[in-house]
């Protein structure tokens, strides 16, 4: 078997993102479907305003959350398949040399759909378990709603993504495997595209710092996404206390932390692995651990903070839109203003956690045994 | 310049300990080229890592450039390597995303050496300084790696099988470039190899077998790789 069932479950990052996405989408979409079954004509004027607002709110949240998380999951899939093929290039090359077609090898990657299935099934189940609380919070005792199970949702949120992501993994594998068998066996990477050569007077460390993010665009995206998720979800969760409830705030906080930690850890562990040799060489030459850390991770700091900044603007825009347009006219809805205190608290925790994580990964990258490297 | 006394080193191999160096003692004088010869598994590479401060011995003393590196902490050894040591590896280990010039800067920056371009020219790669490693031949890549090590102005250069991945002709030319640079700059060099032909290019030849030094010979006059007909 080219990709074993066990390998299929190693797609942890995708499973986590799928679980988060399906969790949110399940209770919002289920709420929307159940709400649409209610005869709106029987509602009081106050209840009708809330009813209309919640329908639109559920729609917007699902579109935004679903869209963002699907994009992240797709990027993760492309990344994982690439890493999987690169790390097993020799074995795959031998199989190709023995006569296995690209299509047959790529078909094995359908097994990666298993992680999507596990993640989305878990998120879907958790979404249903959490639904009674959401119904109570969103209906505010004004809309008479009964929680019903919708098979369509299971199909659309669990089975369909499983099939789509399995197909995406196989397609990515097909593209990545379009190399001669010999090139896979020799482990020759596809010819690296070289960007502009940096200025001659620029120091080696500065060159490394600038070139590492440019060489690992997908990892740069994940670092930015980690900053974005942290900035968005944590500030939103604070605002949710006033706009919705402490429970919704806690859910957002949890999702924000899980998503940002997943994306960040994935990027950092991949960078650590990919740069082990460079760091071993630098250490042999006498570069300090902090210089090695700066060369490998330093260039990503800008993107992490940029992600945080975009996340801050995005959450402000989204909440402003919700309160000023969607929930306009709903009784008891407070006016939303930018929460300066929440911003500074989130920024401070982000700064501390980010730098602590970089220090941790710098320490880990320094653990590469120099002797292994010299004897290679 | 380098002095080792009764050095031992073992590695854990599962539950068993394998002793790789069994009481090695040697001396390499300032400005010498010492070649360590031995078959695969004789402990040459381990000796190189211990002499260069990449690793500490289990017992015994290692003194290099007047400092007892066997008694140093990890941090102190890093500083020692930064100050005094250069490396050339069999597999070159050039950074693929950087040009030849920028790879040499990895070493040059540590010594604040602005004239690294001259060293690239000295190894015959002045014209190819803007090329990436993938655009260079094996011999050229090894010459870049020698330039990278020499640009650091090392007091001691350690070379681990520098011709191991090269054909005979290319290997010869790389060794001659190395000898030329050593003559010009006067650094001490310790080269580990299993290539017997290289023994005549050295001032001192140290033969190893099963973790022990079995013979040390001194050559009166170093020969070029071409002179010895290798």
C-alpha cells in the first residue's frame, strides 16, 4: 500500500481545522434550517426582528467561517501531500521505476480523506451537542425552535468534504509525482527557482532571514494565518461577552487558540525539519543559537504581526457590519465600538506567546546533533 | 597547535556501548597539514569531531590553539569554533538558495572578512560567484565550500573526506587549490580521508585502525596532488 490507513490519520492539522469548521457550521446551519421551518408570520414584531437578524447572521458567519477554514484546510492538504511525497521520494521513485503509473500512486493518497472524515465527524457531533445552548442564546426565548437532525447537513459537512479533500490530495499527488522516476530515487528536488540575488553587502544572516519566508510561501501563509486567527478570534471573543454571551465568547476563544496553535506549530515544526542541516552547519562554524534562530525564524515575525493586524481590522469590520446592519432594530442590541482594551491585551499576549514559541523552537533546532551531520 | 592525549570516545548503540576512540594521542604543529588515514569505521570522523570541538571526549585532553577544548562547555566550544575553526565536508553542504558568494559570506561574516571575493577568485571561481550551487559542478561546489571555510580566517581547518564525492581529476584539482591556500595563509589543516594517495601531500600522516593510531609518519617535503601522479 502506498499510503497506509495510519498515514491517512497523520493529517492532524487538516483534521483540527475541519473539526473547528464543522463545529461552527453545524450549529449555525442547523439553527438556520430549523428557523426557516418556523412560520415567521406568527412571531411578534420584536421576535421577527431578531428572527430576521439571526437568519442573516447565521448565513454570514457560515459563509465567512466556512470559506476561511476551507481555504486553510485546502492549503494544509497541499502542504501535507508535498511533504509526504518529498520525504518518501525514494520509495515512490522505485515504485515508478517498477512500472506503477502516476495515477495508481496518486490514488493511494485518497486515504488522506480519512483525517478529514475524522475531524469533520467529530466537529459535527460536537456541533450538535452544543446546539441546545446556541438555540437558547440565539432565540433569546422569543423564537420557538425545536432542534432537529438534518441528514443533508451530515452529507454536506462530513461526507462531501471527505470526498472533496481526498480528491484534492490525490490531485496534488498526481501533480507532484510528474517527475522522472530517477529524479525521485536520487531525491533531487525540483529545480529551485531562485529569486533575485540579495545585495552583495547584505550580511549572511540578513540574507537568510529575508530568503527563508520567500522560499517557504505556504509556511509564511500559515504563520500569517496563525496571527490572523489569534487576533480575530480573541478580540471577537471579548466583544461577544457584550454582544452575545460569555459562552459564545468562550467558544470563539477556544477555536481561535486551537487554530492559531495548529497553524503556527505546523509551520515551525516544518521549518525546524527543513533547516536542520543549515543550522547544524552554522553551529559547526560557531554561530550562536540565537543567530541560528534568527536566520531560520526571524523573517516570519513580520508576517505573524501582519496577520494579527489584518485580523484586528477584519474582526472590527465584521462586528460593525453585524451590529450596524444585520442586527439594526433588534431590541437590546448594544452599539459596537472598537475595544481598545481587548486589543492591547490580545496584542500583549500574542507578543509574549509568539516570542516564547520562537525561543522554544530555536532551542529545539539547536538540538540537531552536529556529529550526525559530519558523518553523513 | 593541536594536542590530544589519551582520548577515548564511546557511543551507545542500543544497550551496548561501542568504543570508537581507544586512547588516541597525537600532535599537529602550527601550519602543518596532517592527513588522518584509515578504513571506514576506524574512528577518523569521530577523531575529527573531537579535535574540532564539535564533541567532547569521554576521557583524555584535547588542546587546540592553546585552549583546552575538552574542558569547555558547549557555549565555550561554539565560541572557540567561531574564533578558530573552519570545516570542509564531503557533501559540501552549501545552502542551495544562496549564490556561491553568499555561501562564502557564511564564513566571512564571522571573521568580518570583507575580502572574501579574493578567496573565491583564488579557488578559480571569481567568474562564478553569482551562480547557485545547482549551477555548479561537484568540484566547483567543493571549492566554494573550501572558500567558505578559508574566508573565516581559521587557525585550523578540518576537512572530512573532501574528495570523497569527486572523481580523481576533480579531486586532484581541489586538493591543489587547498594546498595553495594553505601555503598563502599558513593555517593548520587536519584532513580525514581513506585515500592513500593524499598521504604524500601532507606534512604528517596519521594512520588509524579500530579506534587507535597505529602509525605516524612525517614527510620531508609536501608534494602537489599532480606531482604524486594521483
